[in-house]
C-alpha cells in the first residue's frame, strides 16, 4: 500500500489493459493507496516466473494484483485477500472475466489456506512492520525457490538500515530470515522493495491444490 500510489499513474499512459481497468476502479471509488507503477512493473516481472500459484495480501481495488495477473503465464492461479468488504467487491468486479483470479474478503491469514506460492506479495498483512501484525512464515507459504515480496520501504543509505532514527527491525528480520535469501531493490529515490527467495533446502511446504 503506497500513499498517493493511485495518483502516481497520472503520467503513466502505457499500462497493461487489466491494470488500467483496476486503476479506473480505484479512482472511481476514491482509493488512493494502490501500488506505485515502479512496484507494479517489478510484480509483473516476478509473476512471469511463477508456474503454479501467486498470492497477495491487501489487494485493495486490485491494481497490484492486475500487474501480477498481466505478467503471469497461462495456467497460473492468483489469489488476492482484502479485508475491506467494499474494496473486495470492487476487486472482484475488476477480475470478473478472469477465472484464474480469485478475490477473498477476509483477514490476510486466509492466504494461508491456498498455498504454497511461487510468488507471495505481502501488502496488507504478514509484513511484521507493526506489533499487531506478526510476519508470515515463508518456509510454510512458499514453494522451494518461491519469492516473497514486501514493499513500501525507503531505500537504505547505511547499515543497519534505519527508520525514524532507530534500526529498522522488521526490515532487518526479513533481510536475515533463516529461510530466505533476501535483497533490497531500490525502485525510486523514495521507494524500495524486499524480495526474498526461499531456500530449496528448507523444510517441505504443504501443497493442498
């Protein structure tokens, strides 16, 4: 979720049609927090490597999920979870003609019922950024070699990375997570994303497909 993320598309004329549809829905319903286009292009690329399933928490009106769906190859299934009933309804309308996309209205933990994922984007729960939001378990939710994405960081300029004058402990925990190889990708002067790849030797992920 990016502050003024929807407005960031004002100078982005060339978008995948599905992203344009989701963006129009976000604007129509006054939702300002869509993922930024820089993040969207990264999601588009990461989804192209998925072979089975892609998930997203905090789907909003569907802009980020539309980037993922536009980049995914045929046969990949996508799951988006949104806790707000109005936004979940809007997102479901955006993807009404996409049987490969399913929108769930629920708490972010509902994403756990449909894994493991080749790509899992944590944008509305499971990031561990706040005390009331425990981090998701990538060893359980990702396929071996699967990727987890946590966005909306400010690019680090020193080590350890800091936030509001203190060590950014949520970011450090993802960067040092024992089940992941995690890197920080700067996307703009004020935006960075963490992408963690699950070790192939980490214990088995369940697959209830």
